C-alpha cells in the first residue's frame, strides 16, 4: 500500500487495519512533507525549506523552527504507522525523506508508466495494465493546495504531462490490441484537457479511422485546425496534415499486429536502473545541468537515453566522433536542427537559436572534448531557461552550476547470497537477459548461480563487462569463465594502475579482444576509425584501402565481431560502443596503423560525397543532401584530416556537399571552405582545379550580404578551371548576385553562361533553374504573365522528371511573376512552393517563398496578418544567418509599419535599409525602389523634414541585429 500521497491533496493514508483518518497534519506540516517528498531520497537544504515554509517572514532562528517541525512530522508519521517506510533523516546541509519508490504515489506513478512503455511493443495488454495501474493512483492535481507554489509548479506540470502521455500510451496499446473504439473513448477527456496537444489529436484520428469512423476523424482535424488558427495563428503539424490527406483520399487504415510476448526483456529495456532513472529525473529542471560521470561501460549513455525516451522533446548530440570545439557546437546544432546565424560565432549563434525552445539536450560522451562541452552547457543553461542539459562523461565538465552525479555499477550479489537473492541482483538479471538472448537454452540454476554471481562481482557490476561476458556462455560455461577472468585480471592488474573499475573494464575488453581471430582483431582496430555508424560495404572498402584485410575476408570478420558484441547492429548498419572504439584506436595507434586508416577513411568519405555534387537540382538532389546529413560525422572527421594532411581531398569533399549547402544554408559548410583554403599554404596554379572551396565561399558570402566578396570568390573559382558541376554552381552565384544588384543586362548574360555550363555538365535540372532566373528577370521587365505561364510549364516538366527541388522553385517563380496582377492565384502557387520546400528540406526556398507570401498580405491584405507573417520571415532569415535576403525582406516591412501607423519605427528602418544598401551593394530597383520612394514621401508628409531626417540618421547607425530586433518588436501586436 502506498504510504505517501502527492497525486491530489497531500496526505498519509490510514493503513489497512486502521479506521479512516482526517487529512494528515496541519497545512505547514503538509507543506514540509510535500517539499521533502519533492526531493525524495535526496537532500533538501535548510535554507530552501525555510523559504518555502515561511515565504514572507522568516522566524528569528529558522534552523531551530525547522527542527521543531521535523520533530513533529516524524511523530505524526509514526502515528500513521508509516514511520519506518517514510523516514525523515538529518543529512547535511538539511534533511532527506527516505522512502522506497513504491511508497510514494508520484514515484510509483512514473515507474508504472515506464514499465508500460518498456513492453508496449511486445505485450500491449501487459502495458495497458501498467498504465491503468498508474492512472488508478491519480486523485487530483498533484501537491493539492501547494500546486501553484513556485517550488512545486515544475513538478506539477511534469506530472500532468506524464498523465497526458499515459493516456496516449494507453491508447496506443489499445490500438495494438485491436481495440480502436476503446482507444478513441480514452482520448476524449484528454483532448478536452489538452485542446492544443497535437499528439493526442493524432492518436484520436488514428483510433477513429481504425474504428471505421473516418468522418469523425476528419472532424477532429477540422476542429483542431480551426482552434489552432483562431487561437494561436498556426496550422497543424505535417504528420497530422498527412494523416488527414490519407483519410480524405479514402485509404484504408494500416492493420495493427500484436507481437508475441517472449517473456524476455526487450532489447532496449534498461535493467536495474529504476531508482537511478528517478533520481536523475528529479535533478533535471529547465536551466539545469546534470553530468552523469563514471567509467566507460558503466551505462551512462543507456541511462540518459532511457530518460530521453520518456521526454516530449529530446535532442541527443553524440560527441564520440568529434575532435574540436567547433565540431562540438556543430554536432549540437545538427542534433537540435538549429541553423546558426552567420554574423555570430558558432556558440553564440547556437545558444540564440535555442533561447525560444524547450526540451532536454543530451551531450553524450564528453570526456575527450570536456572543455568544449562545458562551454556549450554553460552557455545553454545560462541563457536558455526552458532547456535542461544532461551530459555523460568520464570526468566532470567543471561548470559552476553543474550537478555531478556518479553512476555506480549495477548491484552484485553478496558472496553468501542464496540462489533467489542472486537472481534478483541487477547485474545478474542483466547477465541472464543477455545470455538468454544469445542462447535460448540458458537459465540460472542451482548449479551455475554461484559462478554467474562471481563473474558479476569480478566485473564490478559494469554493464558493458557483464554483457560481453554473457555473450560467451554459448561456448564457455560460467564456471570456465570465472577461471579465465581470474587469470586475465591478475595479469592486467599487475601491469596497470588507476581506478580498479577502469582496470576491470579494460581487462574484459582486452580479454574479449584476445579471443578474436587475427582477421577480426585487425578489422576491429580498423573500423574503430569510423566516428559513427557504418555498413558492411564501408568496412570492406576501409579494410582494403588501408591494407588491413582483403575485401573477401571482411564479411566473416564483421560477423565474428557482431557475435562477440564487439560491434552492435543498428538496422543495416554497425556501430561500435565508444569504450570499445577508444580501445581499438589505441591498438591501431600502437601498431602504427592509425595514419593510414584515417587517410583511408577520409578517402572513402570523399568517394561517397564527391559525386553528389552532380545531383544539384536533379532528381536526386534531396537524396544527396540527406546522404551528407546522415554522414556529417564522417565528413567532419574527413575535413579535419584534409585540413591537416590533404587539402586537395578537402576540395573533393566540398564539391559533394554543395546540394546540402543549397538546401540548408549551412554555416558549418561555409566554414569548411575557409579552413580548406587556409590549408593551402602556398599559392596554387589556377589549373589545379580547386574551385570548390571558392564556390562554397561565394555561396556563404551571398548569404552573408557581402555581394562584392561573393563575386570575387566566383571569379577566383572560375579561374581555377573547376569541375563542370562546380562551374555550374559558380555561374549560378553570378546570376544571384546580379539579381540582387539589379543589373538585368549582366544577369541575362550570366544566366546564359549558367545554362551553358549546366548543359555542358549534363545537368538539365540546373539548366531549368537558369531558365527560371531568366523568367524572373522578364517579369521584372513587365512580361509577368508570359513568364508565369512559362514557369508553370517548367514546374510540370520538372515534376514529370522527378526534379522536385526545381519544381518547387518553379511554382515559386510562377507565383512571383503575378504577385501584383493576380495575388490570389499567386498565393496558391506560393503555398504550393512552401509545401514543396518543407517536403524537400529546402530552407532557402522556404524563406524566399515566405517573403513573397507575406508581401501579398502587405500589399492587399490585412496589415496585422502581414505583420505576423513578416515576423516569421525575419526570424527565419535571422536563424539562417542570411543577411542578403533579410535586408530585402525588411524593405516590405517598411510598408507594413506605415500601414500599421508605426511611423517612427518605419522611418528608422528605412534609414537602416539605405545604409545596408551601401554596404552590401544590393540596392533596391524596379518596383522595390518605387515602393521605398513612396514610403519615404509618405513619411516626410506625416513626420516632417526634420523629424524624418533625425529618424533616418538614427536607423543608419544601428547594428544589423539591433535593426532586426527592433523590427520584430515593431511588428508585434499592440
């Protein structure tokens, strides 16, 4: 029976053999009990407790007053019969409430939820029982009368979120059990309590669809869309819209199948860490940093990943494969899908992009980049109030606000433990689970339990060591394993100092390593070079290129490594645990093979990436960008190698990342170009063909707002006699520069060169992009309708050819050409372009199309709507660091502010724009220039000459970020 109730009014219930009692204690005593329970099994500081208990006026001696309350609390807990199960102990610098998790309803509630989640895939009925057991504990708003107190609010909100997730998980289990009607009914009340929680409505739609009620499912979507649009000014997420389209199209719902329960833990289930998970979760709050430390193989990564599985928004930055501070920042940016601004350093830009977001950031495997990880954690916790950070490392990060939490190995049985006690020990449970997974005939018996217990003790309960040992049971009995471990450890410990746990793990890895055949050992060392996942083909190529193994021998060696758990299988890929990877790299270095393996990996990566450059604007453009994104860790490592040893290889890598750069506007890629160019210490002959770095640099400068530099980079790149695909990109840069500068005659010539280069390179999609550039110029010359019609034809041609990236750009151009003459039709085309950009991951087109879409509202719609849309546009370009398009967008913002009668803001912005035109060389022309002139005249009429001139001068001296911040503030409602 639960001894402490927090899920509702705070109370200690009467025990089973006692009559019903009134609510426990006085309000202040309940407050103390609730505060201690908030930090159950941890220490609550005296000062913190005193501020909670006496928020307005502290007693003259807070410590004494608190001691008296604790004394009374202990007495009343004893009176209720729970004094032994809920203990209040003195623990410097305060007090601690000690209780088993099953005795506190809020802790048990979370545990029941996690237990259900762990078996949902394999046994949805059992999962549903766990969720129902959790829900039966809920009596009302957590912490009752204290729910709105500042010290309790975060926990209350977290528990309410868990309740919503339990309802969703229960509905999912019901769907898996073939009970869609029950799933829909279960979600009805949750939908009322959480009207904007899209995951609830997504499950409701699935349930109603599977219950053969498609009309009701569509109605759920309609009501949600209306509610989001009216109340929040947003649209449902893409996954909801996609499901809506499926149902609307009359598709049948997919059949849910229940998997057979095997009685064994699922592979992903973490064993023996329930208390640790709860303790870690209790420490984590938005704005905090918790570093989980411990030796390699103790299970730090598994623990935080399990924690993340039960969080709404989680970003995991895997740092095992990175080497430099910049790589750490870029890895976090990739994990959080951030697009840092170009005008800030990498860390500042990353932190700014996270300031408006909420979630859990996991920094995994920090020890080799501890200083850089500390910089990221320090900045995020200081400035991102809704982001919690948890790091895993073998050493603390050394940040002032850091909570260092040492993860101990799994508990092992005592030497005199009985068979039943041995079976319950977490380390033994893990051993048995992994041994059974490898050998279905394995079981813990009276004959082997002592040997298994000894193995776990000798390995100090380290999860990685236990798992590796368990894999041997198919060939070696536990008793034989004990003998071998004893012999191996004795030798290793005589040769090494340091922490015994480290020695134990190293001993086991070394022991497992010596059991491998020579080819498997050689391959193990070699594939340790991979910073992340790799496939069989990668392993074969690397082994052959580095001279480690013949290609034909690799498959057998990989199979051996998988069988011995030296490699993990992840779908069709392989991955090496970081502890094993470090071991392999050291072995590789010891035998002198590291330089050749690094070089072979860099060449392999270049061989994979370089050909992708030809996919620019072709049918495989998005696929090419996805390949780069998937292998970013490999590319980063290869760029590092190239900058240190082989700048020509860096050029090859840059050729291949151009399709990725064009979709993402990645600041990391443009930084690579700077490093590769810097690595070429001596001037090179233009005939050497190193134009890729200049092409990427030109792309970055064109985003940065430095059009003069962009043009210089293009001309330098073309002088290098670049590869045909690179030449295409360079010629496209000249067209873009001309488009911004308004030199239409030069643009026509550049577009012709762009088209010719595309034709020579055999890149028809790029040629169609050149045609679209010409059509845009035609529309600016007054031939909008003809250009619109031609753009529509190109869109159809591209769609038929599978050139989805260009097709979306063509729809944008078709809308842009009739922006003034037919805004309604233009809006439809631009909306199509925005959908295509989102589908393709094209952040560049997304921004451009959003600008034109907002411009329609600015010219002919409601200024309040235009203001909201342009605020989104400005944030988009700010986050991307694209200043060229930012300044172009701000020109229309001037009109919006005038229509909103925010004239002073409009005048200052106009002054900033005029100054930026001088700096970037991208002055307004055509209708843009006419609108700015009209805005200037209107402002002069309304404000007068002197006031206007003062405001223009004030705007001209403001920094670019300040200009954008002021514009966003001016666009805000009210």
